[in-house]
């Protein structure tokens, strides 16, 4: 699996998810970016909000670049290695296209919870396996893994919107906001409406199908459930 990550194009570690960035609370002053890549998102947060941003990155070559931009970068596996921070240290913890790469995203979310302040927030982006392009593949009888995208060959977990919400709720979080970005080819519109018609004809509830099938990815913010 490590070789698969090493063979990815350099741009894989350099991107900024603008919609996820827009969810970040401007009042956040200390954040952890898990899977920070080369630090582009963290650097944008630092510049915009004068925040302290730390990175946690699996791969050394990306971490070396991120160290030039962030306050610190720890090289490690978020599922296996300790976090070198005090409990309650962060206003926010970011998982930008990371949780689907973990074997146990439920345990990962529970693991980082103590490092959040009581009012802290998890920010995450997760691809939607219910996107119309995946449905089209299944209709064609294919499920083609690729180097990057919805069927990235390094994904261990696949989620729909409802399963994303269940992931966070079962891990002890309240989902405060969830948004999506949309990616469609022209023929997808016709396919979506044909599927809606077919579902309605056999009594399947397709009320939210259009919204779910056009969502390429979901971005969300969630807070730990405060127990008495």
C-alpha cells in the first residue's frame, strides 16, 4: 500500500479543498491537519486567520514540504501512532479526504476527540460512493479502481451521506453542518431522471436521490457530544 501512495502524482499532496476551507471557523486559533500533505490547506488557514496549524502526515516527502509552511509536522500513522500534543489543545482537527483511507475511521475519530477543546470542531471531507458516476459503473458491471478519485485504490472505506452521518454520530459527535460539491457530465442528468422514474414506478422512495447522486463529496463540521 505504501508504494501506491508513493506512486501518486505530486499534485495529490498539494491541493486545497475550498469548500472545506470555507467551513473553518475564522475564530479557530490552533488546528491540527491530519493527512496534511504538503501543507497547502494549513498554510491557507494560517494566512487567512493567523492561526497556529500543526500537521500529521504519513509520508516523509510530503511532510518535509509541509514543515516549510506549518508550525510543526509529525510523521506517523494516525491509527497507530501517538499524537505529541496535550489533551484539549486544538480548536479544530481537520480530516481532508483522510478518513476513507483508514481501516477504522470510527476508532480514529474517537482517538482524536480528547485533543479537542470542549468547544472544538472536527472538519472533514469524504467522497460519496453514491455519486451517479459510481451508479453508472455498476450498471455497466464495472468497479474500476483509479489512482485518485471516488474509487481511489488506496481507499479502505466507502460512504454515502447517511453512512457519513452515522460514522460521526456513532463516534460521539453531533454533525452541525454538511455540504456537498457537485460533479456531473451532461449525460448524467438524463440517467438520474430515468432512475428516479424507475424508482417511483416500483414504489422506492427517491425523494432525495437527485441531491445524493450529484454530490461528489461531502464536507462537514461536527462537535463532540458533551456528556454530563
